[in-house]
């Protein structure tokens, strides 16, 4: 392109080393901020504070201990949903859904056998 010519969106994205989607989002934000470059490139402040995870180190340890214990009578092994039901029965462990329990066990390389 000649000096002063902007070029296509794809050409601009390629020169900037970003994807066309990134360029589109930055252009949209630039328009939303009324052309304020600083507001466009700085991160937005969170509207709500982050919610702390209910899974503390102690909760993790108790959950792993439960998963390593003998399953209840009538079951040959623990499942994530069975753990979820038993966690709900323990008063000092927050209720956790089976997907959260699975993530905790996976993070600690604990496999239900």
C-alpha cells in the first residue's frame, strides 16, 4: 500500500500481528470509548469482586480422604455423583457439585477406581 493508505482489515491485522477478530474487537471498543485510546487499551475494572473458591486446602484433603475410603455399603466404588451426595451430608464441607469434585480429584491426580 502507498504511504497513508490504511489497507484492508486483514492487512492491518497481519501488520499488527493479531487476528482479524482481535482487530474487530479493539475497533469496536475504540468506538465504544469515543476514540479514547487509553480507555481502549487498558483493562476494565471488575464490576463485582471475585468470588472466593469454596474449595480450600482442608476441603481438598477431606474430599480426597473420602474418595480413598471404602465406598458405602451396596457400592463397589465411589463415583463423582455418589461423592457429591456424601459431601452434602457432611456439615463442615461446603456442598460441591460432581464436576467440581472431579476437577479437584483430577488436579491432585486422584483416580476413582
